[in-house]
């Protein structure tokens, strides 16, 4: 064989070898690309499944713990972590409390030596400690993430600066992806997934996927809380409306018909539940108890105390020989159960239709207004007395006294709560005693019903569109 032919053959053989090697590399590269593509496709599918499950969960308004489990277990699958956890901030923002920790999640907090020693004998001791331990906000790897407000890829939790100098040093060989949970500019807590070093490291792509999933989780948790709070608010409003209906039934359904007199009363609560009340009690022998009261405070506590006061007065009034005696008995009943920061102001009068007299007693209540027809003037009825619930009995009974008023034809008496004279306008001016007395003086000649209509109209004109700040209760008595 000629030398040129041999050289040519060798060159061809070398070319074939090089081409074979190149094709092998290309095939291996193609396999790697296909494998990577398949991995990404699977990851995308896992992410889609996670978002789908998250969406369904929100629609069903799950509990905080159930939603936490769905988020953690879903993200663990998406990034291939060993386990994960969600910690939520306490209401005071001082602690991170575990909401859900997956079964195989590596420990993410330092463990006291005594717990570690006990766990050698009973592994449940470690699990119990981790699931019950709260983390001080700002401490450890979890608190650090919340403080910096950014997702973190921590290759080695043990060597992270946030674990330096800890009371209980972190010992495990763990890497973690951690993200703060934040919605509507409010910190909610921390989401974390972790791997042991033996499981391999998290990649940059894992971190990117985790960040995206954490953002969606923050949105889901924030919206779930909004929906839950709205639901709780609706339920509370429904319960309050039911309570308001019960309270409305406790108020007089109609004004009493009393020979020679006309009586008219009204209650306008500032909130759903009123701390004011008025009542009429038939005492027999043409005598009627007429009461108006104002419980300190507002809302449900005031409404409950009002109901107790009404019940107590109705139980003692028929046997009491005077308004002061009746209120003294009510005070002794209620005093042990009234909070120190609460009291009741009350005006209780006994109308004797046959004698045309009112016997009045005030327990720290505003003085009633008395219009005398023969003079056309308004007087204040100032019988002495102490509010209910301030004293156990001795002082109350010593200072509280009855006052008798003779009622002549055309005379009127007005009882009211301080929501009337303390109503304010847009300039922060009070309606005041002077305006109230004048409105009463002008309306009294027209009768009991006209007094209430005039008083409420003048109040509305004075306050304008401003909110009603306190309960308003009025009771007018007219001698015909």
C-alpha cells in the first residue's frame, strides 16, 4: 500500500473516531437536556398542583392550621425539601408561634441540653418541645429572616451569624430556604423548608421557585385572614342584633295608660346595644314605678348590667315603701357583681295617680326637669343620692333620700340620660342644660309626646350629620 493511501486512511479513521466521540457527547448532552427539561416540566407541574390546591383551600375558608399544612406540604414537594414549617407572629408581634411543622422537618431551633438528653430515651420529647416552642421575634434564623424582610437561601444554618451566641446553640447540618410572610404591609410570620446536608444542596432555581411560592402563600394567608375576620364580624353583628332584639323586648312596648296622666318614653342607642334603659312598673292601688337609668360604659357589658338592674328593681319594687328603699335593695344585690370601673346612675319615681304626686329618688342621676304651668318656668328636681355600685350599702342608704312633688294640671316632668345634654355639634359644643331646658319649656304646654318630639328634633338640628356619641333616653310625665 502506498504511503499516501495509508495516511489518507488514518486521517479518515481519526475523523470517524472524533465524530463518534462528538456524537457521543452530543447524545449525552441531549439526554442531559431532556432530563433537565423533564425535571423542569415535573417541577412546573408540581407548582401548578400546589397553586391549584391553594386556590381550592382558600375557597373553603380553612382554619389557619389547615392552610399552613397545605402550604408547607405543597412547597416541600415543589422544591424537594425534607420538611418545612410556618410560624405566625403573636398579636403583640413579640413571638413567632408554630402553626404547622411537617413530620420530617429538620429541627430549626436550638435545643436545650436537657431536652436533647431526654430525647435519647424518648424521641417524642424532642418533637413535643419543637412543636410547642415559640421563637422570640428577631432571634435565631427564623427571627433574622423576619427582621431583614427578605427570602434567604441558607446553605448551613449552623454557621449562620444569627445563630452565634445563642443560649441553646444550633447543632444540626441543615440547609434552608426561608421567607417572611407579609400581606398588605403587615408581617404575618415566616415560612421555611429545609434539607439535611446528606439530601444535597438547594439550587438557585429551587430558591427562585420557593420565593414565588412564598409570595403566593403570603397572599393566600392574608386573604384567608381577611375572609375569616369578615365572617367573624358578620357572625358577631348577627349575635349583637339578636341581643339588641332581646334588649328591645325588655324595654316598654307601650306607654302606660294612667288616669289623669300621660306618659311617653323613648330609647335611642348609640350602638347596637344600649347601656340606658327605662321602665314602667305597675305597683297596684293606682301607683306606678317609673325608672330611667344609665350604665357607665357602652356596648355588651353595659347592656348586660342594664338587664341585671332591670330584673333586680322589678323584683324589689312592689314590696318597697319608697323609691330610695327600692334602690337600696337593688344596690345591695348588684354591688358584689359590678366591676370596679362601672356604676349605674338611676332616677326612680313612684307616681301616685290618686294623690297626683311623684315621689322621686336619684341615685347619682342628672336632676329631672319640672315645668310648672302656673309660672311657665322650669325647675331642677335635685333629690340627694349616690350612684349604684359605688358603695356596698351603708353610705348609699345614708345619703339617698326621697323627694315628693305635687303635680298640678299642665305640669310636666322630664327624665333624661346624659346623652341628651352632652350631645356635641361639629364645633365640639355641648347641647347643654340651657338648650335642653328651653326646648322642654317650649314643648311642655303641648304634652308628653310633644316634649319627646321637640327634644329629639332640636338635638338632630344641633348635632347635624355628626355621629351619636352616647345613648339617648327620655321619659316625660304630664299631668292632664
